């Protein structure tokens, strides 16, 4: 199986997104995730380079959504959603999508990435730790994890 990672194309990939009154969701296979709260903000947050898809030639295997977050000081990349279709899991696609977020971060002149996940999401936690993310804040239902890129110029 050859998987390529490419940018989301609004004309052809629009079916992956579900716009609701208070959320925008992304559907990858049988998994639907909240990508963002509020539809209007969606285009602003993720345009133009913030949605990337893993594709195996037949269909979408996974997706990652991220953007530069200027509300956090110093500014960094926030990863809003990461999802891999169940039938494609444990083949390195999640890790490859995470790496895309790092390239994006470096290309934009930043060196830090941040994300939130649930403390009981063993798959995500293991993946993020394997990608060298550390827990920087905890609450009852969420963990904040961060990574600082090395050799940053
Ligand atoms: C989390 C998720 C994105 C991982 O995607 P993936 O493509 O399976 O991840 P990878 O194949 O790149 O996994 C890399 C490593 O992460 C760890 N990992 C991934 N899934 C795991 C699982 N279910 N249990 C334990 N470790 C897991 C392993 O160390 C794995 O390496 P290995 O397969 O060589 O052992 C996927 O399980 C998913 O979409 N889950 C539902 C949505 C979700 O929870 N998203 C994250 C929200 S913050």
C-alpha cells in the first residue's frame, strides 16, 4: 500500500467536512471528530495550508488539521484534529501526518507545537509520546501536550 499525503482540496474533499451550527466535524471512515467550534472561523483558521489528507489511491485514510496559533505566546502550531480510518491504523499514517505538522511549523518559522487529547485515549497518547510530545497541563478531561523542535534556525 502506497500512501501519499496531500493538501485538502475544497472542491473535491468537501464531503469530509460536516458543518453544524456550533461545530465543524471531519469524517474519516467511520470516525467523526470535532475539528473546530464555529463554522465561520473554520475557513479562516485552516486556510490555506492547514488540512492534510493521507490517501492510498482508493480513498482517504487519515487527516490532520492544524494552524498557527497567535493567541498563545510565543506563537506556535496548534493541532486541532488527527484521525486515521480504523482499517488503516497501525501502519504509520498517524505518525506521518504528525510529521507534516512539524514541517508546516518549521516552514512558518516556528518551533513549537501544541495539542489537546483525552487522558484515556491510549492510542493517541502513545503516538504523541512516541513523537516526543510532553504533557504540559492536565485537567479532568483533557491533557495538553507540547513539542519543541530541535535544531531550529
Ligand atoms: C490515534 C490515531 C490517530 C493513531 O493513528 P495510526 O495511524 O494508527 O498511528 P501510527 O500507526 O502512526 O502509530 C504510531 C505508534 O503509535 C502507537 N499507537 C498507535 N495506535 C495505538 C494503539 N491503539 N494502542 C497503543 N499504541 C498505539 C504505537 O506506538 C504505534 O507504533 P507501532 O504501531 O509501531 O507500535 C488513530 O488511532 C485514530 O485515528 N484514533 C481515533 C481518533 C483520535 O483519537 N485522534 C487523536 C485525538 S487527539
